[in-house]
């Protein structure tokens, strides 16, 4: 059984070091499928390995550490990010942080590139470090509960086949992540359309012209 080959790694203390490092690095280099991996490990934790509490602790700690690095990078070089997907998300994060404040850090954790963009932007906008720490801690806890909880749900549903439970939970997590991304994109498009409509609104006075110059 494949699970038998994975048991030594799942029972090893090095697993927690790897998870911590992966979650932390994902905060400033978002190229690893960390969310899918954590969901899968959450499902396998239903078997007793990895340990649920230890897994949750390293996921939260890695989240806080990675966000702190991204924040410091934003303080030093945030203005240099002008190209690519991250630059686009960063601009959205700037507008959102100005409007909604630290709550954006919490929401951004669940969006593709959102974690990195909000932390970099918070640094470049010199958001007070104490306030940033508070919201990034809340975001890390919320994301750990979501990812590990989703995995545990899959593991409990397919208790007789842990790997099947892990696979189903990871697939569902990927679907949810795509849904979050589409919802964010749709909302951004709707906001832009409202802005354009408001800018081009007609003058209500008789014989008035469009308010756009």
C-alpha cells in the first residue's frame, strides 16, 4: 500500500520543518502548491500522522514568518514591482488597503497571489508593523483552520482510504481556490465598470452634457 511508503516521512520531525519552510517561502515566492499540500496533509492527519496540533502550529508559524519577510521586502523594494501578475494584484491591494485597511490582509490570504501582494503592499505603504502582525496572525490562523479542516473533512469522509480522502480534499480545495480567484476577478471588473459608468454619467440638467470631459 502506498501509504506504507509515506508513513516514515509522515512520522518524521523533518516533515514539520519542510512544511514550515514551504509555507514561509510561499509568502514571498508564490510558486509552490502549498495550499494543496497542506490540505492533503490535513486529510492524512486523520490517521494520526502527521500530528494535527503540530501540523497546525507549523502552518501558522510559517505563515507569519513568510508574511514578515514579504513585508520587509515591500518596505525596501515594493516600488520596483511593476510587471507581471504580482504587479497587477499589488495595485489592487493598494486600493483595497487604502479603502478597507488590515482586513484586506485577512481576505487576501485566500486569493491566488493575494497573500504576497497584500504583505508587499503593506510594507511599501508603511502600514504600522504592530497592526500588520495582528492581521497576518489572524490570517495565518484562519487559513490553517480552512486548509487543515478541509483536509480532515476529506480524511473523515473516506476513513477507510486515507489517500482517496486526501486526493478528494485537494481537488475540492483547488476548485475553491479557483472560485475565490474568479470571484475576485468578477468583483474587480464590476467595480471598474461602475467607475466608468459614474465617470460618463449624463448631466441631469436640461440640455446638459456628459459629465466626462
